[in-house]
C-alpha cells in the first residue's frame, strides 16, 4: 500500500503500544518524559517576603511620601520567624527574602532612605504601596500544575521539583531501538574493504547515533548473512526491542529471503511505500508489539525519512505528548525549481532570516546533513518557488549557535 506523507503519519499515530514506567531521582530525569501529573504542594513563595534589602513599613495609606519619618522597632533576616505587629509609621529593617510582617504596606530600599538616628529613618523618595513585596503563591500556588504526563523534563522542571521537596519522579522508560546491517556490498566501518565494488555502511551507525540523540537505548544486533535462517534469527533477537530499524537490502520486499523471513515471523504491513522524494521505499509494520521501520538504503534518503517517520515513532514510544513536527515559517532565500508530481524533501539551512537550499544533494550522498540544519517539504503541486516566498522550515540540528557574533538584542 502506497501512502502520502500525511497518511503515513496518521497510520503510525493510530498504532498504540504499551508504555512502561520507572521511578528515578530528579537529578537523573533530564530529557526524560514524565509519566505523571505533578501538582504543587507548597506555595512559592511560601509567605509574603521582601524583594530587597531595606525597610518594611506600615504607612497607613497607599504610599510613602518623601520626607515622612518612620520609627524602626527591629530587624528581620531571611530564615527568621519573627512576629512584628507594626503600627502606623512604624517599620522594621528587613533583608531580601525575609518574611514580611502582616501589617507592612510596602518595602522601601535602603538607598531610598536617610537614617536620622538608630531607630528613625526618613523617606528620601516617593514609594508606591505594596512596592518590593513578593506575595505568597505569586510564582506557584498550591495545586498548580508543575508538569503534566507526557511532558519532557527540562532543567527548569528540576528547579520546580526541588522547590517542592520532590526527590524522585515517575518517568517512561527509554524506548529500545534495534538496528541491524545487511547488504553484501556493504562493510561495517571496523572491517576492511576487500573489493573495489565494496563501500562502508554509514546508515547503521547513523541510525544508532540519531536514536541515541533522541533518548533511546540502542542495540546493534549485527550484520545478517545472505540466507533465510540468518535473517530470521536476527529478527528474533531484535523482538525484545520497541522498534527495529532496517534499511536498503533489509527492507521488506527488497529481497525475497528478507520478505519471507519477516512474513514467517508474523510481520503485519501497515504501509509499504510512501509517495515522497527521496525515500519512496520507506515501509512500516509490526511483529507483535515491536514496530518495524524499513528505510531506504541511500544514506540521505534514509536519514531524511528517519527525521520524518522515525522521530515520530520514537516520540510515541517515549510517551511524549508532543509527537508531531513543528516548523518555523520563513522565506526562501532564492528561486528554486523541482519536478512536479511528488512531495519532495529539500535539505538546507535556516540562518535566522531565511532558508537556503543546499548547493548539491542526491539520495545517495552522505555529507549533506552534515552541512544542513533542517529541511522543507514541497507539495507535489509545487514546481517553482520564488525568492521571498514563504516556506515551512523543519529543524534537524537545532543547536542554534553561530560561528560569528550576531547582535541578538531587539531594538
């Protein structure tokens, strides 16, 4: 069954597999997907407190005016539990983060006062009511969501967990991805090339590395031999994983023995081809609870289709709620022409202003993605696109640093 890109995505998302959880320390949870909803059990701040060093005053009105004097009856440091009942025109010396007396109406910075004597200060600058006070719960209130199930845990979440005294979180287990190599003309990078017609297999190391980048546990099952029993044993040893990635000669249908091996092990085809350029041979199915994604043997075609379909699968298997690709709408930096009739994946670079198609690319190239940070997909109806027209850029390498300084301040 041949499908469009959108149809392929819909078929992948339709498949539901069981997800498993574990409980780990918060320090080890960066990049993992939360398997629970966590709500705040403590307000943040826990109490009204001072936003700076100065004086907490009871003005008896809305503001403190320049020239007014206040009697200072004590002091409060951060971490102290002191109860002061301030009368009108009374105050306390207070430090940043210290608990605010309930009757204080504002905090005035020390630099905006003049000391008359050891117990009297004079206001040197008008100050509005409630200035420099951090209210209880203004950051987080009790029962407010800290994280929802399916969200990726970031360093900012670690700060929130710690603020609540949370030491461990429940997360989804990492997906296990199995990759095996095939093709008599291909040699693994640690083998010697013995014939002029032989080349190194770059797909297998790439799929393993990319899966690791996306938070998976990866298993290199090995290189299959050119016989039915060999590939059946290789497939069997991969079935404890959540996802099997194959490419080229191992693609279902590319070789009779491979097709037969998958069929005899109960392979269910969900789609066999995608109407996409490059990468039409991409197919997808499952054996029991294990997904099988068969990618094109050409390195660039396989890599680009992994970005579209493999990444989606991995996000589903990670338990993420954010499974779909997002994009940045930008302008194309130059005229571009392609053939009509098929949806085409075009690699290139987004520089913050526009998208530039890479100088040269072909399905069998290896060095294209190393020079690109993403791609666009042009509709089958598009043939010519003019400089300045809008395109949807999908990032791959999104470490968006730059070799030279760019002024990033908005004026």
